C-alpha cells in the first residue's frame, strides 16, 4: 500500500495504535515506511518511552522538564541497558551463525501477594528457576531473616513505583539478578538491604529509603533511575567496574556513595558489557544534550560564557581603559607631584630651576646633540615581526591576550590526562543528582571513580578523594556546598575537567597533603571564598580554567602548596587573582589575570612562587603585590593598565623581578615601600589581597581561614614538609638583596618609586616615557644601587634622590628626560653614567649631600651640565661635559661660591668652536652609549620577554652583589 494514498497526519494517527514490535516490523518494509515511523518521535515513541513503569524520563533527575533530541533513541538506550543482566551466557566462538540456533531461556512468572501463588517473597524464591520472574503485587513484604538469591532471577514490582515495598536483607549468591520498580527499606536486624560479592546486580527504577546497597569486588552493579533517600547510601569495595546512571541521592547522613579499596584483579562476566555501555553513552555523546550541565562538549567552545569571559580583550582594552582612567588622569599630576615633593629644595635651587626652565627652547639642535640611539637596550624599540610597535614604545597597551585551550587541545598535549579521560574502570556515575545531604561521593584507599554529567547541590561537600584514590570528573556541576566543593587529600590524583563549580561556601577545589590532580578547562566562579586552594604540600596541574567572581583569591597557595597554574583566565575576583602566602610555592605561568579588585598576584609571608609570562592587567588596584617576607621569581610578565601600581613591593621582601613589561599603570610602575611607612598599604591590603583560607579578608578572615583549614579534625602536619625542595626551583639564582633586572617600565605615573629601609639592586632596566619621574628614591636608609639602566624620555626628572638616602647611580644612560637628568639630594655615588639631552640640568646635587660624581659624560639640552647647589660634600672628578645648544653660554659646571667642602678635579668641558670651518660631530665612544649590555640574539625581546639574554646582566649583578669599587671603575673589572 502506498503511503501517499492517505495524508501524512492520518498515517500518524493510525500508526500511533501499534505496539513496539509492530513498529519495528513496519520499519523494515521500505525506506518510505521507515521515515514515516521515525517521524512519530514526539507522539508514539514518546508514549512508549514514558509508558513503561520501569523507565523514567530520559533526563531525570537533573532536567526532567527538558525533552531529549529523540524519544526513539532514548527508548533504545533504555531497552539495551535493561537487558545487561541476561547476557551472561557462554559465548559461542566456533561460528558467527550459531547464535541463530541458540535456545532461548525458558522464563516463568511467579506471582507474590494476597490471593496469589505465594504469600511471601521467600517462598517464591525457593521454587524459582534460572531467569524466572518474580512479580510482587502491591503491598509491604518483610522477611525476618536474610534472604539469599541462589539462581539468576528478576524481582519486579507491579504497579506504580512505591506500591511495592521490601523490608529485607538480601544476599546475592548467583551470577546475575535484576530488581525493578521496588522500594527497599531496612529490616529490623540490618541497614544493608542488598549485597553482592561476586555476581552482577541490575537495579532499575528502585527506591532506597534509609537503606544501604553494598557491592564488593569482583561483584558489579548497574543502577538506573534509582533514588537513595533518608540517609541511604551505596558502598563499593574493590569493585572493578560498576555503572550508576540517572540516580538521585538525597538526605544522606554521611557520604551518599563510598568507594574504597584497590580494584580486584578478578573480573566477572558483566565487566565487558558495562564497559561497552559506558563507552557508548559517554557524556559528550549523549543524545539530546547540547552540552552536559556546567560544561561543554569535548573539543568544542559552546560552553556558556560568563560576562567578560572572552579570551581576547579587544572589546574592552583600549576604550575601557580610557573610560576608567579619564577622571584619574585629571588627578594623576597631583599624585605624582606629591611623590616628588618629599624633599626640601633650597631657595637658590628653586631660582636656578625657574631661570633654567624659562630659558629652554622646545627644540634641540640635532647638529650638536650627542647620538645615543645605539645604547645597550635599544633592541626594545625595534618593531616586532608583525610590524607592530614593541611594548616599550607603544602608546597603547597590549590588545590581545592568549586564548584558552580547549579540553581536546589539552588532552593532546598531556598523555596522562588523555589516558585518564578515556579510562573506563572503577565506579562510573553518569547524570546523577546529589542533593541536600552531608556528602556526595567519597573515594578512598586506592579506590577509583568516574563522574560524568552529574549535579551536586546543597551538600556539605560534593566529592572527597583521599588516600591514593583516583577520580575522573567530567562535565559535572558542583554548587552551593556549605564547605568546599571538591576535596583532594593524601596523594589523591585524577582528572577534573570541564566542570561548572560555583557558589560554594568555601573553596571550589581544596587540594592538600600531597594530592596531585590535573584540573583542566573548568569554570570555577561565584564562590563565597576562594576558587582553588592548594596547601599542605598539595600539588596539581591547574590549566586552562576560567576562575572568576570569587569573593576571595581565585587561586590561593599556602603551607608549602606547590601547584602548576598555567594558561588560566582569572578575572573579576573580589580580592587577589592569585595569592601565595605562608611558604606557598607554585609555578604560575602564562595566565591572564585581569580586573581583580586587589592585587592580580599577592605574595607574602614566605610565599616563593615562580611567576612567569603572565598577563596581569586592568586590575582595580595593583598588578603584583609582594608583601612582608614575600619572595619569588617574577619573570617575563606583561603587567599593564592597573589602577594602582604595576608591582608593589614591601622592603622586607626579597623578590626577583626579571624581564617584565610593566606599562600603562596609573600610579607607579614599580613601588618599593618601607613597612613602617604610614602611607604604605601593608596593613590595609594584606588580607584583602590574600589573607585567610580563601585568600582575602584581613585579620578577621585569617582567623576564619585557620578554622576552615582544620575543620574536619585534620592536624597541621606539614611542618616537616616546609623545607622540601622541588626540581623546578633548583636553577633559580640565589640572592640576598631584592633584585630588579632587565625590566621595561614605561607609560606609568612614575617608573620606579623607592621608599625603603632595605637594600635594593636595580640593574639593566629600561625606564621610559613615564608621565612623572623615571626613578624616584625618597627613602633609602640602606644602599640602593641603580646600575646599567636606560632612563629615557620621562616627563620629569630621570632620577630623583631625596635627602638622607644612600644611592649608587652607576653605568646608566639617562637621556632626553623632561626635567633634570639626575636630581640628587642624598648620599652616595654618581659614576660612569651618560647623561644626555635632558631639558633641565644634567646632574644637580643640592642640600647637604655627601656624594662623589665621577667619570660621567654629560650633555644637557640647554642648561648646566653639573650643578652643585648648597653645602654639598664630596668630589666632582674626571667628568666630561659637552655643551648642548650653542645659545647656552653659561658655565657647564656650576658650584655655589660659598661651598668649600666639594673638590673639583680633572673635569673636561667641551664647547662648540666659533670658527667657520665645520667641526667633527661629537660621539659617545670608548665606551659606546651606556648602558653597556649585550642585546639578545634572535627574536625580538619585546615579544618574548622571558627569553632575553642575561649573560651581561648576570655578570653585572654579580659584581654589584659583591659591592662597589671605591678605587676604580666597576666596568673596568667587568668589561
């Protein structure tokens, strides 16, 4: 019969009366009929799927209001999974066609209930044969002793779920069994209602109320659409493989599921069938799912994006920065002026300065200007391979940040993670709901579990993995836990990938005591404390995650925690992006840390991380904070567009800052403060950036943090681990003085601001185009060394040193600044510098300073080369002074007439000749323009800051560490 003889709608009405077997036969008629049968998906197939008492909605319990993409496919999955228990017959290997002659198992139905063949369950089981079906009519069945299942049997509850209740304790002593549509409650003598130690049990559409399910290896279990409520739980011991799909766990008094013990080597017959089911229905291939709860499908980018979670910053970078700082720029002159007005200036100095500035012409004659473009840091100004300007000379901050890697890309790079992602062993939980109880899944003592597409909500904790256990978590949602979402302890390991972990009372992930998981591509956000906490010698690899909008630190590392934090986007946190405290360590590499309320990275109280190649930007406070007793290697980072300082360092800390680009920050590029300075923010910001268990919150939160870290009765036992070493730190340079080397500080309010009580070494840095002074030293009770830096084109003075400061300025190139080249009011030495093209004095020494000015080459734009104002003590020896603009005829070397404490000797003054014949232009040679640093070989350093060659600066820093040479040139011994 032709289909076209009737309207399609009428055919669908007719076919809606056919049972399932007849629909299957109609599909075999022809292609047209098959397409017609398949078109009944939302009508007849839906009725068949929901009409079975043993089946529930395909998306129960997580999303029962969402229809699957295909009801027919969902019914097929139900049918395949419900038949697993019958597939234990011996396999015929001799011929592929002999299955046609296999005898079907003869099954018989035994009815139990009032007026039926049997009044009790025990009586029916005594006579039931293999694979018989025991049908329990509505009622409550209680057995006073343990019931044993000695032959394969199916127990089926007739009617709706809840009409048949069993108060029993059953032990399975047969290879396989199936329980369907039953309610289990504990008997008077045991809370365990079902246990098996070697056979396979299949549970379909059952309820457990206040009861326990116990499975021991090599036994296996398959549970589908089951509910565990009123304190019910499931226990698995040494189980090689079990599968729990679409189950509901609620109201647990302890963990809803406990998995313990290593996998037993013996496997029962069901393992291969369960493995096939697990692979067939892998969570990223579930029909009807555009993406599992809280995550995206593997290898795709369709996961829900939070506000501001785009991996590039083109949409907000330039416009947003200008909008946020429009009002700030109106006030930044006041901030910078305040920072430069700490010292007192003599009346003569102010008069000289006013006279000099009023006489300066905006132009500078190129005919007489000493060229300095080939100085040792000139490679920072070379265009990048793509033709763009390097960060040192670009007026705009970087517009693009690294993209997040997808899970597929991460798995391709990490064989261990890929092996974990594809492994099918242990207990597998898919699409289950864990809610309103104490705990979700507890894995311990070498146990193994795999969690896919589950929802954990309203628990004390969602997952707890301890004692060398292994867990794989994919595409789960973990939310509203009263403590941390996921705990990992005692050498636990595993893979946690593409989960949505949010709105938890403590940390989203808590890693400690040697745990070493792989954490990839998760969304960890909106926590009431930190996103990830690593402490107590915890480790882990935290990569390509989105960590945002947490109330405290996005990642908090303390008590010898030592993770690898790489390639994450950490943003819009209400405290620090990453906090490293209390002897925490860690490798923090290639992250994008932006728009956090306090420091992008906060290091203090013994924190000693490696912070390398990160983008730390657009923070509402500072980029990097190194507080009291903070250490660490801060290398190759882009730190820009922060509302406070690029890097804020407390003088009692001991960091190494190498090869960083610190640009476009509102206040200071790098600020070094004294702890006792009333203006510093140590007391105000210590907790806000990283105190407490979650990384924020001052003294109050720190106390709360200690309570949380010990909330489960765990003693702090990591004192013995505090001195443990890691191979990744062995190559780090050992220093005794804070080191600032080979950085670029440009377009900030002030390049480097020092108000410190500890020594400081500043070596081989490029400090240019800042809106205020290049380097301002306002307090330095111990020696601050400024060696081989290039201080160029800053709006105000190149270097300012206030009174009572002890500073050595040696081997620098100080060029073309808007004020004086060097304005010196303290004690120390100014030696072997090139001071050229500055609009004010080349070198001004004033007040009661005690200073030596030796072996400098100075050419001002249109002013005095060296000016000694006031009762300065010291020596001005062996300097070469070049006349600047020919129109400037006043002395290039000026000393106040009443000064008898300063000696002048062997200074050379070169002026322009009045002859008509052209003179050879002056050049800086023997040595060439300072600083004298070998440029890096190969790629542009502006693109790869961490790859800069540091052979020269290493030698210079070694010499600086050993002290200055009072009787000769440091460069003589180096070069």
